[in-house]
C-alpha cells in the first residue's frame, strides 16, 4: 500500500539523512522503525507526508506518487495519513475536543473550522473516539491541563478522526513513563488492528518494539540495515544498527524490568 | 582563570595580572572622560539661572496651588477626546500591525528576500518617528483636530505592535504547526489553528500595553494642535494660568493611573 522507492534526503547543510531508502508496507501492517538518534527515522516519516521535502525518489501511496503532488493534491493525500508526535504536539490553548476535531481540518472548509461548526458526523466520531481511549470526561478540558499519557491519547484521536489508511508515529513513548509507554503502544497497535491500518512507528526502545510489532526495520546513517521479525534482532544485529555495546546484558535487563512492572500491575 | 604555582600550592585568581591592569585603565579612562565632560557642561552653564531655580520653582508652585477646581467642567470633553484618540489609534494600529507582523516573522513570511525586508522597513520607519512629529506632519496634511491625533497615534504604534507580535510569532512551538499541517489543513487553517492560539496571549498583552502608552502620548498631542487635553494645556501655559495647568496635570495623572490599573488587570487576567 505504501512504497518508498529510492527515497533520499539531503539537507541544505549537506547532511545526507536518507540514502536511497526502499521500503514496502502492505495494508494493515504495523512496523517499528528503530535506530540510533540521527539515523534519519524522523526524517523518513516526515518525507512520507512531506513535512520535509524529499530530495529525490518516490513515495507511492496506493499508486499515487506523493512527491509529485501540487499543494491541493498533497492536502488530500495528507488526510489519508494520520500523524502522532513525540511531544504530543497538541494545540495547548485549545480544548481536547477542538484538538480532536482539528483532525478533520482537511475535510472542512475554512469558515466552518474557524467558527467551530463541524458537521455532526465528525462531532459524533470525535465523542466515539474519546470514549474509546477513555477521555470522554475530559472533552471540555484545555489540552495543557492533561497529563502526558492523556495528551498522547488525544493525539491518537486526532490522527484517527482523519480516517487514515496509514499512521505515521514519531517516538510516541519517548516522553512517557514505562507503564504509560506500554499502554500507549498497546492502544496504537490495537486501534490499528481494529481499523486495519498500516503504521510506521519510530521508536528507540527496542524491547518495547519487540513486544508489540510483527516487523522491525533498523536504520543506521540513513540506510536500512535490518528488516525482519522482532525475534531476529540478535546482539549482532543490534550492534550493526546501534554500534558496539554489550547487548546481552541490556536486553536481559530490560526484560527483567518488564517482568517487575508486570508483577506490580 | 589563571592558576599560579607558589611553593607547591596552586593559587587561583579570577583574572590574570594583565586583565587586571586593562580593567584598571578602563576605569581610569571612564572617570577622566566623565570629569572632562563635566567641565565642558559647567563652563557653558549660566549658573545664575541654576542658583535661581529653587526660587522660581517655589514661585510657580505658589501660583499653581491650589488648582482651579471649577475649571474641571471644561476638561471633561478634552480628556474624553484624549481617551478616544488613544483607543481608536490603538485599534487601527493593531488592525494594520497583524498583517505586517505575519509578513515580517521568519516562519510565516511568504518571501524572506522581498516581503520580509519591506515589512521590517514599515516597522522601523513607523517606530523611529515620535508621535508628536507624526502629528505635526499630519496636521499639515489633514488639518488640526482629533482625527490627525488618531492617525498619528495609529502610525506610531504600528511598528511597536508589529515588532512585538512578530517576535511572538517567531517563538511559537513549531511542532503544533506541523501537527495541524499533517492533517491536510490549508494555509489559512494552519494559521487559525496552529499559530493564532499560540500568539493570542501575547497579542492581548501587546494591545493593552500599547493602549496604556498611547494614553500618555495622546495627552501631549494637543500641544501641536492634534486635539485632546493637550490643547487646554498649551492654551493655559500660553496665558500663564498656573492654577489651570496644575489641574490639567492632575487630570492627566489620574487618567494615566487608571489606564495603568486597567492594563495591569487585563494582563493579569490573560496570563
């Protein structure tokens, strides 16, 4: 459904963030993108919906090349791709409801959105989604009154109300505690299953990725160095992705921690 | 941070000897320049007037007190004009400053090469000329009166408001804008949802702050004939009616105190 063909991105400073990326994401598949900081994970996700303009190559979403679209076509294409951010990126001074409804901006005209006169089906769907993530009672709160986990749930609602085919998820758990991280990852993967959504999830917590996704792609210096099952991530592979480190100990320790948390729950 | 070795112990000093000397000479030079200027000013001062000043001030004080209270009946209208000049001027300025600010801010300007310098030019040129001078120019163009005062205040305030506003726009959290853009929102929707909510508190603060300043500025506009209480002030000064002058100053003081109280309240409510 989504296909990246020889995608490259070179920043003005000369940094080559992506070197000829080829990737195929079938419908409904959730994949995790791992790699060290600066490997190009964020750039890759942003090149797909063109928050960052790719230098060359093609991004095919259902056979439409997104890189060739004009601004109107790009807006239409962006509606098909929901995005979830690391620091939630909610509009802090708007209410939860306004934030969720802002996911419909691509479908609603300027004056309707400006006057907050959203079509009734959109409002119904917003309430349904808020109920699904357990935040219905928060609908009228301002976004900056929420905790981190709650904000990320609102972010998820905003992405889902777009009715997307694909979720682009940029470090969804990086600002959250371990327990909330797992809840958020579980929520995202569950919702993807319910709706048959494909998702690309940037994540730097390898153990967390292994726990929730069926496919892992490892990025290093803008190149794909691993693409396969989460169980195939051996210490050798992790060394190839992240560099030399004693992986046995790290992985074991992480797993121990997880057990502790599970016991505590 | 020099460290000296002295008999095996390390002695730490804040500055090296060379730096100390340079600083010492800097201070010496400063004091010398100050004394030299003092001497020049002293030589060109008519000291008789200075020694005489307390007596004159005392004389004016006795003439000016008590204020001529019954004159207040004639000040209602002018102070109302002054308030209107300030308020209308601020409103017009804000109306014009918003687009200028969006054109000047690095992250919203359509073109950094052509339009941004133009917007910055508007900001600098309106800011650098005092409102009294704008009033003088405008009186020559549109004639004396309140209208000239309103326009003078408006023009003078555009640069101030636009500058503070564009700085606020440049400091917004970019990720919120990204998030709104990613939903497929149009340029104007991104502005209304991603940018405006973030700068609204700054905008309200700037508006009240400038209104407060403008009340003070508009009290003197009448001195050059641009309407408001300054007209009465200049007329009273011309005929040496000191009790009237003192009453006018009291009225201006009251107006300024009230406007400051209002602006403090409003800003407190926003933040």
